[in-house]
């Protein structure tokens, strides 16, 4: 136990996270895009990532005959888009792409231009995808809705919605957008984002916030992807059935070390004790569980009953995110020579743990 804590403070051996990152990379939650040529799939990816068409275009990698994958963000990916090509041709077979999708938390986004009722190729593919039962969540995006007059639009949207409904059935969510609104923004962007969060929770944290209450939180927004990336690795390491893997604390240690560096704060035993100290005894208890005192799990009623690989993965994602978030808060103020209150730290940890667990995608919120 003591040895593990020492390891946590100072990862002297510099643990090799390659395998955990590799597993994470192979199991990134995926948004699978389906739609006719010109429907707005690429426009959608640009809208969500905030990148230009050139940047998105350069990041694509072919992965099957009919699809390209785009990992996002590119250097430390937390999710990916699978962009299907060639859906203009009626004989598209989704079998290969289904295989590519694998078994990670996934969702499908179907894009239809509102004024395009001819959707036979898309519907045919959807029928096969439904039979396969691998994809649970579907979001239908009606694009280019501003091209049609309001009444006409309602009729068009209802028509396409019904076509998809007949194939997919009741769990159908949809949203009407336009990627080419005059002011350069996306029409119904907030609605789009909240629907996307329902089918792929991590998107909520991944998309940059436009407004910030404090300079500190604006600062964190820049670190957030890195924290999410480590959180993803931590939950991946819980899902890998095998031995000899790095532990969650080792991953978190590396994260803390890296974050401290970026805030210009020296990472040593004292900084560590101070940081953990502000989080209080509740955190320490949870930590001792994570640090391998497995017997302890049985003594904690609720956690003990529900713990399994998936719950553990959600917890690892959540605690890593929570720790990363609070550490950034702590480092920010420390770098300015300011003290933080235990109460603020604990409240922030509680909230971000909750956010992180929801974003892991392994837990119904
Ligand atoms: N007015 C309007 N134009 C749109 C909208 N979405 C896409 N377009 C336009 O339609 C064209 C094709 O859009 P893309 O996003 O490239 O379509 P895609 O689905 O990626 O097409 P493929 O890559 O060929 O399968 C572009 O010129 C877009 O500007 C929309 O919501 N409104
Ligand atoms: Mg495209």
C-alpha cells in the first residue's frame, strides 16, 4: 500500500502507457456517419470539431473500402468519426463498416438533406445495420432546413423522419439543423449538441465551451482534452482482460505530473500531499480502494455489489477526470501563489467526478 502511494507520487519508473493508449485507441467511442453524397456529413464533422475542412480533410484515414476514420482530437484522441462514402450507389453493404465499428460505445448519425426524399440507399443500409443489433443509438439529422420555407420544411422533415422510423423503429431521435446559416453559425447548434451528448456523452466535455465564468475555467478548457485522454486510458486499462498492465494510479500519476508541468508547478511529494489533503478523507478512502485493497470493496455496500469491469471503467474514467479537473484548479492557483479552500476543491471534485462518470459512456445518467 505504502509502496503504491510512493509510486503514485513519483512515477520513477516512468510507466509505459503505450499498451493502454493503444487499447484505448482501438476502442474509441465512434460516431458512424451515414448519408447520401452531399447530405452534410463533412459539414457535420467540421461543425462539431470546430476545424476547417482542410484540417478535417487531412486527418482522415481510410479504414475500410467504404469508410474513412477521423480521430478526434488528433494527437490525443478521445473519440472518432467514421465517415461512410459511396452511399450514392445503391449496392452499399455495411457489413465491413459494422465490423470496423466493433463493440465500443457507438452511435450512428444519419444525415438527410430535408429537401431530398430519395433515400433508398440509406434506408437499405439501415435495415441491415438494424438486423445486426450492434448499434443502439441513432440520431437523425435533417440538414439544410433553411433552404425550405417553414411549412414546406415541416412536411419534408416529417416525410424523411417517417421513412427512417419505418426501418429503425421507436428509439429515434432527430434534430433539424443547417450548417450554412448566413451568420456562419450552425442553425440549432445547441440542440444538436445536446442530442449528440445523449448518444455519445463524451462529446459534451470535448466540445469547447464558448463562455467561461472564470479565467481558471477558461484555462482548464485548454487542458481538458488531455485530462479526457488520460481518463480514457484509465478506463481502458480496466477493460483489458490481461495482466501486466499499468494501474489506474500510475496513469493518474503521469497525468498529474504532466499537468503540474504545464502550470509551471513543481511536482513533488509535498505538492502531492497538499493536493490530496484538500480533497479530504472521502477521496482518500476511495483511493485506497483503487490502490488495490480489494477486500475493502466488499465492505462498502453499494459499490461492492455493483462493481464489475464496466462499473470499474466508469469509476476510473470519473475519478481520473475528477482528479485532473481539481488538480488543474489547484495548480492554477498555486502558480499564482494563491491558496485554495478544501471546500471548493471537494465540491469541484464531486461535480467533476459526476461529469466524468457520465462522460465515460459506461453509465446511464
Ligand atoms: N445550405 C446548406 N448547405 C449544406 C448543408 N450541409 C451541407 N451543405 C452543402 O452541401 C455540400 C456537401 O456537403 P458535405 O458536408 O461535403 O456533404 P457530405 O455528406 O460530406 O458528402 P460526401 O462527402 O460526398 O458524401 C457542401 O457544398 C455544403 O456546403 C446545410 O445544412 N445547408
Ligand atoms: Mg464528406
